[in-house]
C-alpha cells in the first residue's frame, strides 16, 4: 500500500485528473449500452448519481452519449438522455446546497426518482399499459440499488491512503459495483463463450480466497444473478453461488481445491440443465480456474492482508454462514431423490442392473435355457427384465401371466423367475438409493450434503462471552495492583479461556498465585499465563487446565494364534481423548486389515474435525465401495472430555462397555447394525460424566461372547492399581470357559480416570 501511494504521488496531478476524466467518460458510455428491461439505461443513471463531484460532468456526458448511440429508436434514446441529465442536475444541486459529498441513500433516492419520472413521461406519451409501468418500476429499483453500491464502491479509493483493511460492507459494495460493470460486457460473445462470465468466475475465486465461503457465496450470488438476467442463462446464480460457497470452504485446506471445487460444480451444471450455454460455463470456469492457479502466492497474500478485516467474521456472520451452509446442504440432499423420481416417471426403476444380476443368481444359473436367454438374446432379455421391474414397481406384484417379451415365450421357470424378481426388488428397496453396485454408498450429493451440514454445525458452535467471570477477573488483577484496560472470559464447548489487557506488569507479581485466584473467581483452574507486549500494553492469555488424567491398559488374544482380527487406537485432540476399537468380520490377518483400515480412516476424519455421524457415514460409504469383497466391521468409540469429564459412547454393532463408578457397575449397551452392510449406517449414542477413580472397560465381542460375569467380577476386585493388570486379568478370566471351536479374537481396553 505504501508503495502504491508513493507511485501515485510521483504522477503529475494534471495527468491523474485527465486519466480519471477519460475513465469516467468511458464507464458512463459502456454502462449506457446496458438495458436489462429494454427500457431506460438504469446503470448509467445510477453511475451519474454516484459519480464524485469532480467527475459528475464527465459521467453525465458519457452516459448521455451512450444513451443516444445505443438506443433502438430516437425516442427511447432521448428519454434515457433526459433521465441521465435530470439525475446529474439534481445530484449537483443537492451537493451544492448541502456542501457535502453524495451519500448512498441520497444517490439511491435520486436515481429512483429520475427513472420513475422518465418512465411516467414515456407511459403518458405512448399510452398506458400495465407492462410499461412494471418495466419502469424495475428500472427505478435497479437504478436505486446499484447507485447505493456505486457510492460505497467509489469511495474505496481512500484505501490507498490508509492502513486499515476493508470491512465486510465495503467488500460487498465493491463486489456489487464490479458485477454491475460486468453487465456492460455481457453482450460480447466469442462463439458461445462470454468473456464477462470468465471475469465473474475470477471475482468468485478471489472473493472465496480472501473471505472464505462467505465471500465466495456472496460473489457467486451477485455475479450469477446479474449474468443470469443479462445472458438469459437459467440456473447460473445457483451454480456460481454453490461453487463459491463450497470452494471457499475447502480452500482452507489447500489452495488448489478452490478452483477444483468450483470447476466440479460447473461440470454438474450442464449435466443437470442439458443446455449449450451450460457447457460454455463449464469451459469458462475451467479456464479461469487454471489461470487462477498460476497467480503467485505472494500476490494473494498481499490482497488477503489488505482485506483481512473483512475475512474475520463476527458472531452474526457465523450464524449467517451456518444458515447458508444448511440451505446448501438441504438443496444437495434433494438432488438424488429428485433424479430417482424422474427415473420412476420415465418407467425406469433405480437399481435395475443390480436386480437383474440378482435374478440371474437366484433362478437362471442352473437353467438349461440360460445360454439362449442371456447369450443369444441378451438385449431382449434385459429389456424384458426392465419391464418386469417397472410392472413390479407400479403394481407391487408380478405374476407369470404378466411376464413381457421373450420371457413369456421361452422362460421355463416362470414362477421361480417372478419370485426372484420380487426378492431382488425387496432387497433393492432396503437401500435409500437402490442397492445397486453402481450407486451403493457412492452418492456424491448426499456425501456433500453431510459435509455441509457438519460444517454448518461447526459455524453455529460459537464461543460465549461470560460477563460475570470477566468482571471478577478484572477485580482480581486490580487486587494484585495491576491496572486493567480490558478483561474477557470466554466459554466454548465447556472450556474457559481468559484474555486480559493491562497497562503495566509489576516485576514482583506471583503468577502462580494470580492464576489460582483467577481460577477461583471464574470457577475453573487456569495454567500459568502467556504474556505478550503490544506497545505500552501487556496482553495476558490464560487457558483452562485439564481436570482429568487417564491411564490405559490393553490385552489381546488371536483366535488363530498369530494375528488378532481386532484393532484399537487412541489419540488426543482439543482437550479430548478418543479411544477407537474396531472388530473386522472373521478372524486372522484379513479381519485385522479391515479393522485397521476402518479405524484409521475414522480417526483421520475425526482429526479433520468432522462430527461422529458424518465420519461414520463416510467410512461406511468407503466400505460399501469395495467391489472385491464384503467388508463388515463393528466400531466402538469412547470420547472423554478431559476438562469436565463428559464422556460419549458411540457404538455401531459393537459389544457392551462397562463403567465402574465407586462400587456401582454401569453397562453401556446399545444394539445396532455394524457398518459396511447398508448405506444408512448410524451410531447409537450414550453419555456419561466421569469422575476421578472411575474405570471404563471396552471389549470386542469375542471377550463377552458367552457371558459378562468375568468382566464384572474383575472390575469389582479392582483396587485402583495398574490398568494393564486389569486388562490382562479380564482377558484371562473371559477365556477360561470358551471352547476351541468357538474361539474368536478378543481385545480388552481398560481406562482408569485419575
């Protein structure tokens, strides 16, 4: 910014003034050629009302010239020129009387009144009819709204003279002003391509990079709506808005994900609309995204620093973003049911390919006529099978007399074939997407909807300012002889953080005693502070100390004597300790590989801050996508909050967990399905609050296959000693009564709270 200001000062004033006047003249000329409602040049009227006083005459001249040059008939051109001239005169008079610059509200009022007066005049001259009134009303509203944003956008030249970054309102005004300029180039075409759409994609990419999903979504809505009206391309606003929203969301992880996600959304656009313009939009988006990837990272960092204030959302912005993400999630979740409904209306039952293969397995594998039906006349047979499932869907019943095509003529197992069709149809209906190999667990819209819903929940989970605790903390500092400028205590997810700004720091202050007093005042325990100097002030940061510590012990037994088919892992994140126990289907190395893959993928998704439900559905979809073999696993998860002891038990087909509290036993058992079977997998959830001395035992189903008495007895005998000894004792006791031919892999995980 300082370098730009230095370069600007070196340019002679006369040259700068001449360049400003020429630019204003050309802008008015270009805006006057755009008439969205085939009426008045609304954008030119708005620009005249918003132009600075030093450029008002030039803006008026350029807009009048454009109105006369680009009108279809002389009368319309004259009326447009009259509207621009009236707007310029009124604006000049208001500024001369008030001796102030144009304000957004006054520019909006002047633009609307001038368009309305011109529209009334044209209506009286040409005869009254409702369509003309509506057209000029739209012109007036458009001119007023654009003038409001023009005034705010044109005032942004002051950013070159100040170190402060733009706020969100200024950034939105700048986007709206640029979108209005894009309308002037919307009529320029190169074959089927529109350069203004490429510029719009660039604006969306930059906005998403600078302001994350809020800026990408806002720019997408503005650009898409403007160009959808100007280019008459339905659905463009939805495409750009969703692309900018998702692109900004995923750009937080990798920069290249931003253009990739926007290009993928634009790729779905022609598939859903079946329009030639949609194909051009996809090509334009891909080109703009490729060029965006070539922009140096340093340039983007400079822009982000310039706009950094707007990229820090307030609590209200977080709630708004959460609502936007939830709306987008609902829209994506409705795509698959809509496409399925369209298929059914066309007589196509989703999952027909799967059901046909299933019928072959059930009734045709050992049939003597199989070669004639499925080799010689395969196309006719598949067509007849599709008609069978269509009849079955409409009537919910299929009889041998209703078999169509060559099935009615050549099939020797009509009754068996009908029964197989009904069975395959019922199996297919158990899945919400159709239990077919090409769609099971791979529905991209539902997966994206899950991710957006999860992100919306994260945005809605904002921290809360505690007024009473903040005042108490300030009082504690004053009692230690330190002058306090500001104190703020926040609570987020049950965790306290304290930030204090003071005038000076006493050299002999006892930080341990200060932290203890602050903890008593705020109702928690704080660690020693982190102190940083900011000019003449000192900033203190206090983080809450974890209240609990955990000791763990594990023991395993392999049924085949070599490799245990169970897998467990544990990790800590954000003051929470996670324990994951996974039991793969079967025993031995194959089951161990499935269990390890399931547990590690699930843990990586939790580390990426996905919710338990979203992570489970993602892992379940990954297991269902495996075509080589069936991969079924149970998943047992325990999450302990080390700050307040709140503990969550999540189970998907897992065995019971045991909780010892003093001398009281608590069994956490929730019957549910394992993952890797059906798309609709979900956790069963229980919540407990732990205290010091409590013990948790997680086991696989091989440990408690017959009865849980050995586990309960071992827990009752536990004296608070080694967690490893407890785990080994439970494993030995549980395996005494098992027979060799009924052995299964066994795992015990003991957790002692301190």
